[in-house]
C-alpha cells in the first residue's frame, strides 16, 4: 500500500475576491501535492472557503445580501480560479456545509466532555478583519498590532477553551518535532509566544449570529469562526463520520499557510487537537507575503493584482513558474510586472523552450523524427547523465522542505547543461563529417535529459510539461510517470518525435 500524504491550504474568507496572495498559497500546495503523486504517494489535497463570522456578516449586509447568498456567489470565484490555475485539489470544503457543522458540533462536545471548555467572562480589544482578540499589552491607539485597523472593545459572557492548560505539552511537542514549523526561522517566534504565556480562548459569540450554533447553549450563541474553521481539516478527513477513513488520513502531513495565520495553526489548532486526544499535524509550513510596489495588497487600496490579468499575459504555467521561482518560500516578495516577464522569457521561452525546439528540430532533420540509438558511455563520459542523476535527490530534498525555488534551480542546472552540451558537441558538425553514430548518441542524451526535465517540472508547469511529453512521442501518459521512472536510458530507442508546430512557450513582449 502506498504512503498517504494529506496536504491542506487555508480556507479563504469569501468577503474578498482572490488575488495573487491567495493564489500563491494554493499554487505552492498544488506543486507539492503533484510532486508527492509523482513520488507514488497516495495524496489527499484539500482547499476550500471560510464562510462564517462577523466579517462575512458585515460584508453581506453592506451588499444587501444574506451571508449565505454572498458565500454562494463568491465561492464560485475561488473555484473558477483554482480550475484555471490547474489546482489539483481532491476536495473543496465550505464551512457552511452540513458535514462540517456535524464535525464541529461533535468536536465541541468532545472537548466539553473532556473538561476543556468552561463558561466565563472575557473582555478585550477585538479585530474584526483578523477575527481575533489582541493582547492588551500590544494595543496602541485602539489599532490592531497585526493589520493596523481599528479595534472594537468587546465584553463576552460565554464559553472558553482551556488553551492555557496545554502550553507545556505544546512546548514539549515543538521540542521533540523540530520540523513541525517550517521554515525553521519562524519556530522561535512561536516558542516565544507560548513561553510568554497562553490565555484561554473565548470560543463563543452572542452579538451576531452568522455561525455554527453552540450545541450546549440555549442562548442563541454561536461558535467563534477560527475554532469552527480550523476543524475543517478533520471534517474532510472523515472525523465523527467515517472512522476508517479518518484513521487512514489523519494527521495531516502538511498545512500550507501564510505567515499571518501561523499562530492559529501552531498554537490554537494543536492545543485543540490535544484537548480532543487527537494526533497533531506533521508540519505547518508558512510562506511570506506578496506586496505590490512595497505596499500591502488590499481591495480598499485598489492595488490587488488580479491573477487573471497575469494569466492572460503570461499563461497559467508562466504564472505558476514565476510565483514559485521569484521568491523563496517563507520570504516576502514584491510583485513587479517587469520581473515577471523577464523571468518567464528567460527561463521558459529561452532556456527550456529553445532546448526542446532545437533538439526536436535536429532529431527531425538528421533522423527523420526517429529516436536515435545511444552508445555505451564510459564512466564520467556523459555529463548529461551525471547531472540528471545528481539533481533527483537534490530536487527531492528541496521539495520536502518546500524550497520550491531551489528545486527549480536544480532542474534548470540540467537544462543549462543540455544547452551547453549542444554548443560543445555541435551536432551540425558531426552531421557534416558523417559521424552519424556519435550524432545519434548526442541527440539521444538530449532527448533523455528532456524526458527527465519534463517529469521533474511537471508539478510546477503541468501544461507545458504535457505539451513536451506529447512531442517526445511517449506512449505512457505523463500523469502515470513516477520518480522511479527516472532511470537513465528508459527513453525507448524505437520512439518517434513529433515536431511542434509552434514554440513550447512563446516569448512575451515587454
Ligand atoms: N480564513 C482564514 C484562514 C482559515 S484556515 C482554517 C484566512 N483567510 S484569508 O482569506 O484571509 O487568507 C488565506 C490565505 O491567503 C492565508 O494563508 C494568507 O496568508 C494568504 N494571503 C492573503 N493575502 C496575502 C498576500 N498578500 N500575500 C501572500 N499571501 C497572503 O486567513
């Protein structure tokens, strides 16, 4: 039986249209999901929408809609964009679905039964856009320390989750599992917060009603939106519904999140799971934030970059490639159209596109499209084979650490090596001099390297990879390839190449 791999994205609030920041999280998670499928793992990839809470209720009111109408309308923007971006999620969860309400109710009752929930009083500064209380010591001028917006003073008489009781256990877990928080430099930040002392968490609301009703209250109270939303990760795995499935899927292998919501996933969520007696996720990976010309992207400042505008300019694969190559996962990045076009022209049109077109054109010209025979190489005699075999473990290591840009750098080393190999071996000279066996060998090595490149880049640029695969004339579909197929010499010598009618990736005009 193959190893399971359960990967999630955050659930997106439906008061906003998706911008490049949102799409970054989903593209990164998609690339990892596709890579794990390539590695032969049994992948379950979950994304979805976060539809409850005060923020959504307010947004609906402003538009003269019910919150459910707003959610039903906006969720289509997310689903549509994910499909255009080739996101290969296996499930899409909405927190207003019945299956989720059932799981949240069961989870709440479990914690209540375990004595982890009690009734009490709380007052403090609340940030509606972040849907969270802010520690009193950090509040200045009634502004949210995280997003800078106006806070509201709330006094609640309601239910609390005994989060403080799990601080030591959580620190022990972080200690014993150094890879729980990625990248490593974010770990200390979380450790400091926990060491600074955890407060119990207010998990019921009574001043508005767009949420899941509290199962133990007759006072029209609802469950706090973050407490509700985090549970989605177990709802979709079958919690309280399908034990066998839940046992197989849980815990999640990686929650991919933005740095702004790392705290919720590495403090609130694990303590909730501890209180329920459930296993903790293996890894929470936090990426940085995208800004535009140094400024935070937002609808109100009108500077949110629309993914569809970029897609119409550089295509889906150009967009996916740029997002993961331009900024190392974990770091912040500033979006620039000039950098976008420069990057895709140089990497996709020049390096990769030219390699494929030149090689295919030569196989066509010199061998009428037939894959030529390879020659036995002496040890150390085939630089392409050496590079191809060297980069496989490098790519794997980078992928498992979500260092996507490093994986791309490794793959592009092979592409660069191939382009240099063409210049060095000068196949046109070999042809002129009648050295046909040598020429065949050179072209076989190039085609075989392109097969390696195509399989390895397929998680990043699935559309382009599919096109190259077709031109290589491969019989087995690309989606059935596995990393184990990356054995040198597997390209059948009897194959036929199909010359492309147009470039694999056309240069974009600046
Ligand atoms: N609904 C919560 C998550 C609940 S998960 C159980 C939420 N939603 S969100 O829509 O505000 O953000 C979703 C994701 O988008 C987060 O990972 C966030 O980091 C990411 N991004 C939103 N804007 C972003 C940028 N400008 N840049 C990069 N990612 C950003 O939080």
